[in-house]
C-alpha cells in the first residue's frame, strides 16, 4: 500500500481502507500536502480529498496542528469543490508557508473573506459563546453589506474608507455588486441602512472581523487593538428612542377595536402581547409543545431568540433547562382555544398557525401568521397613533408598575430582564439575583393582577378596588425604564434602495 504520492495518478491508485473510516497519505517531497481517502461506500464510490497539515495559531497564542480540507480530487456528485492537482498543491504550500511565518512571530495578512471564514468556523463550534440568533444576525449583515469586500485586505481599509462607507450606507448609494432588473438587465445593487442603530450593527459586524484578524496576526503595520470602523461609529448620531405605549385613557377603545376591526387570530395575538409583555420573537415563535396548560406556564428555551440569554453565561445543563414563565389564566384560555382548532401536521404545532394553505417561503412553507401590521393598523384612526409590538410590551410594564409598585423584582422577571437589571432594581449584588429561587408564585400573582386590571379597565370585568381609583400610569422604575429603552434602540430592518 502506497505511503506517499507525487501525482494525481498516484492518488487514484491508493487503495481505500477497509477496516477504518479513512487513511491519510502525504506528498513525497512537499511538506503539509496530503490526501484523505475514505472507505468505499456501498455503491463503490471512494471519496478522495486534498488536505493540508499546518500549525494553526489559537486565540490564546498557542499553536495546534490541524488538517483542513482543500477540495475533492475527483467529482463524486456531492456538490463539493473539485481542485486540480496543481491548484491543490499551490494552496497547500501557501497555507503551510503562512503557518510557518505565524509560528516564527510574523503575520499573514487576512482579507475580509478570510476573517469571515474564521468567524463562521467559530460560530459553528459547540464552544461558541454567541447565541444562534446573534450568529444568524452576523452572517446576514455580512452577506448583505460586507461580502462584496471579501477580497480586500482588512489592513488596507483605513479609517477614511469606513467613514465614506458609512456615508454611502446612510444615503443608500452603497453598491455591493449588480442584480437583475425586471427586464433581465444588470443594474447596481444598492444597500441602505435607514437608521442609526442599523448602521451601528453593520459596523459592529465589520469590527468583529478586525478582532478575529488581530487574534490570528492577520493585520500588518497596526497596533493590536487597531479598529478603523470605530472612526465611522463616532460619526453616527444618537439612535432614535421611543417611549410610547397605549395611553391609559385609550385602553378601553383599543380593546374594543381588536374585537370589532380585526380577525379573531390577530385580536388574540394583540391581547397576548399586552397581557404577557413578552418580546416579539417569544410571542411569534410560540409552539403548543412549550405551553404547559396544566400549570399555566410557557416553557421558554434559554437560547431561543427573544430570551436574550448569553450562551457564554450558561453551562451546558442550563442551556437545556427551560425558563418557566407564568401566564395568566386568561392568556392560557386564549391559547387553549387556539389549540382546539389547530390543523393537523407541522403547521398545527405553532400557536399562531394560519388556516390558509398558501406556501410561505419565509416560514419554511408552513402557513403561519407572520405580520399583524395590516390588521392592527385599522386601530390607528380611532386611537390617533400607531402602536408597535414593543409599545405593547411597555404597556404591560406600565400597568404592572401601576397596580403593584412594590413588585419590581417580579415585573423584571416577567419581562425577562437580565440578572444585572434585576439586581439594580433590588440594590443587591448580581450574584445574589442569579440564585434567587421560588419567585414563580409572586410572578404569577403579578401577571394575574395585570390581566385583572386590564379586564376591569376595558369593561370586561366588574371594577374593584384594584382599578377604581386609577386615572393614569405610574412612572416606571428607573431600571425597567432603562432596559426597555435599550431594547427600543434595536435596529430596524435594512432596506433595498428603491429605483
């Protein structure tokens, strides 16, 4: 059995292993250039892949031997890239020499694409400290706004470049390539970030790539903390802030409007937002399997989008243990009625299923309710203003602070605020809040009290001492106000530039 190779003919003559999954054979004279031959499949196909062997610099400054793949020797119908022998040899030599320079204390300049490749490897790792939601956000930002720079060296993109980039981004003149118009002709693909917050998100994604390049000595001629994107960040104005909610005096009118002006499913969704105070994704992504109808709980996965739990702050066991969020009996009954009429199959697993059969590509072809704006907008002429989903969350918080000002801890927990926010509300060390147990009873009492107050104020239940003297909302506690304000700075969706 051959121990080395020096041509593609030699590689094709290497016998595949029979007793193990694969074997590796290395070039006769070129260091760090090899091929991995897999065990034959049932149909006789043998996968042969070019590989390299290099010492890779780790973030902690140490080196670890790795054997990255380069490409297939021959096409086996898998869709993977196939390399010519010379191209594979040249690529292996380039990687080997770059690794040698790094180990000798030198640097190897990285392009935007090189850094993004390393970013993706890190995000895919089980050890990643980034949540799946944030990982998806980083990748989306790169693909939409930065991918056209993939071949540019990061250390060539100086401060002036990023300042000009920001100006074009805000003006909608940032060209990221070409696309087809309705006639099939090429036209410039322009991108625009309409808000200060979204522009900041784009620059933060670029900043992440500079950090990765520094960790791998991929920046030449600059200090280890050099990040030119920060010069552009300083040019961004303060993000717009909203502090809106359903006005106290408009609660009855808004509640009645949901009954008279919209379909029952959009009505139910609106009321669940108001009576839970949950973040958008936690409401929209509700599944019946996560609702404990017997105990009246929403079992929230800690790393679910909207939970806002940092992966690196959670142990492996904590990542698997759901957050038990109490729901009022009224909300549980709304969800129970929806479950009664849920369609069979995967579509019926979602709380906000749709009875329509139209294919919806954005929701993996499942008919789900995804955008209530058209229905909810019918309320605007009667209220005199438009309420966003987050405004309903602020309304929940305002009612909670009004009917029970002393329950700041329970309100913070119902809003799923971080332990840091809760500890500020209590004036105790953060570690104390991390280990607070047994708060579910007080949380349930508060969410029932909020629901009762809303139903009394809108005339669905007889008025009691709870609301008979209420004339306006109490001011929100400072810590809760600050946390909600930070959430309201979340970036709006980026836009294509209209023709």
